């Protein structure tokens, strides 16, 4: 089920909100949240629910076992628990990829492994990382293992973040799962954030999606203009699609009295790749920092070890996104620039004019998106040739030109400043504080209402498209 679908907006969400707020206590509210979350997840297939149920049961037991062990055994049990979680992720997501690559090595000996690509359960990367963070937090004594099974089930299955994040640490939300308070102000603020996220997805990301599909999926050899248009459109699509989902999840959580971490902070406005990763998919970046980079030694063992740690983290980050060499190269691409920025390049960027640093970041990020979005290595290399002008400089194809409707052009023009700088902040001027506050509140309500109306009209008039991060 997709947040921007008729089923969710007109049926599931109203039914959930009515049922949730009708319950008198937190425990009853949790049971409602759990029931609706399972229905939400089962919409993608009952087999998915079976995988999710095994993960919940196993990690519920593992956490209690870790807490009850003597100190000498705690790390061993944690290692077993993390290995079990990763084994499930590898079996579903990477088994076919590993077999294909091992067969290349085994071919000279006349051997071959069976290549099987199991159906990927929705959001398995996300709920696996949620589970691991819970186990590690219990091991580090940042949180106590929870004996209430339904609360662990709620933590892992909460439908706002179940299939595409943000990644919520158990230690940061444990107290709110058991005791939380909902107010009219929080519900109002949460629903406003939800509408903003919905408008990002429906009015911006979905608007440029046909351009991306045409360039990456339907044009064998794009020319210079087509390639740059496709990459620029994809950069907007992935930001407003994933950022929109994150805002919708954060808004729904706030309405329920929960607090999810912010996941994006104007990443295209960064002045270095290091800064970009402090702003892009922040919950994933911090997860890798705290659970992989720092345990590996972080930057405490000299420049060589720091570089190796960064490359290791971003190699894993690339693989986390998908079982493909293009994702591996995308991770190495970003890891390489993070390493370079720890040399004189970093000092040069800090001393350079902001416009130059911004151009550098956009060039690195856009070239990285080529690897991320391309359907294979050959397609990525062809697109790089096109970006360099090696495949001609003619006009746009007839199909691509027809997709540049006035609304799409307007979205492209508005989208980039919005992604880089956000909305301009109104000046206080001469107005009294009470008048200014009333004016802002009124205008905000009108804008949110207009955005919601436009989203509903768009959703009702067209078929919805799934969120890009559902595939991970």
C-alpha cells in the first residue's frame, strides 16, 4: 500500500485515525497501531508478513537473552543475533547476486551454483536495521530488553516507517512507545507535515518521473541534452520522492505522539560531500556511523585506517541499497570523495567561494546518481558518454519534448531552488507579533489546504506510483 494511493488516503488512513484516537490508553493504541501496521504490510503479500513475524519473534527473544547473559557471553549472543538478521537479509536480497558472481569464478572448473532470486520482502533492509539497532542498544545498555512482546512488534512494524524508513533507533523511541501524549497541536502539526510530504511526492517527484523513465529506460543512446535533463530530473525525483515519504512518516508519527528523526536537511545545498552525507538520508548515515564506522575504529587510527573505514562503510551502504555492481560503484564513488576531502581538497573547498563548492557537490552527486539509477554497467557508461557530449548534441526526442509540459517545466524550475535552499523565510517587518503570528498561521493553513486539494485531485485522476525506496 502506498501513502499516495486512493486506498491509503481515503480508506486506510481515516479508519486508522478514528480507531487509534478512540482507544483510551497507550497499550490499546499500540494494539490498534500493530493491527493496522500488519494489514498495511500484508497488502504487499502474506508471505512478507511471515518473514516479518519471524524477525520480530527472533529479535524479541535475542534481546532478552542478551540482557540475561553474563558479561563474557553478551557479545557472543549479540554476534549470533546480528548474524541471524544478516543471514535473512543476504538470503533474500543477495543470494542470486552472490551466486552469479561466484559462477564467473567457478566457470573455468566447469562448476556452477544455482542462481535463485527470491521475492524481496518489502522493506527488509529497513526492518533488519531496526532490529539490529535494538539488539546493539540492549547490548550497550542504552536500552533495556522489552518484555512486552507487542511493544517490540509495534517498534519494528509501525507502518509509517516500516517499508522505507527513516531508521528509528529503539533507544530514542522506547519511552514513547510505552508512555506518550497526543495533543490537538501535535496532531495538527503532524498532519501538516504529512501533507507537505504528500505534495513533494505527488506534485514534484511524480511530475518529473516520466522524463526519468524515458531517458534511463527507453532511450538507448541519449544525446547531450537528453542525458543532462534525465539526470537533473532524477536528482529531483529521488529527493522529493524519498524526502516526501520521510516527511509523511514523520508527520504521521507526530500525530500519534511519537517522534521520528529528521531524514533530510537540504542536501543539495551542501558545500562538500561530507556535508552532503550529514544532510542526506540522515538516519541511515548516522546508523552506519554508530554501528559500523565507529566500531571499526572511526578516525582514531590514522589516515590510512580512516580511509579504509570510510570505503568499507560506503561499500556496505551501496550494497545495502541493492545487489548490483552499480550500487557498489555508487558507494565507492561517494567513499572516494569523502576520503579525498580529508586531504587538501577539504581545505580548498572550505576556502573556495560557495558557488564553486556547490558546483563541485552537484557534479559529484549527479554523476553518482547515474550509477544509482542506471539499469546496468553498460547503460551507466553509455550515459556518462552522453553527459560528456560523445553521443551527439541534437535536440530532444519527440517523446521527451512532449513530456516537457508547462507544469513539468515549472516543477523543474521551482524544484531545484527548493531542494537547495528551502522556502524563503518571511521577514518580520513592521507588523506586531500577534498580527504576524495570525497572518502566518492563516496563510500556512491556506497553503496546506491548497496543496492537499491539488494532491487529492492528482491522486484521484491518475494511477499512483510506488515510492522509489520500496525496492530497497
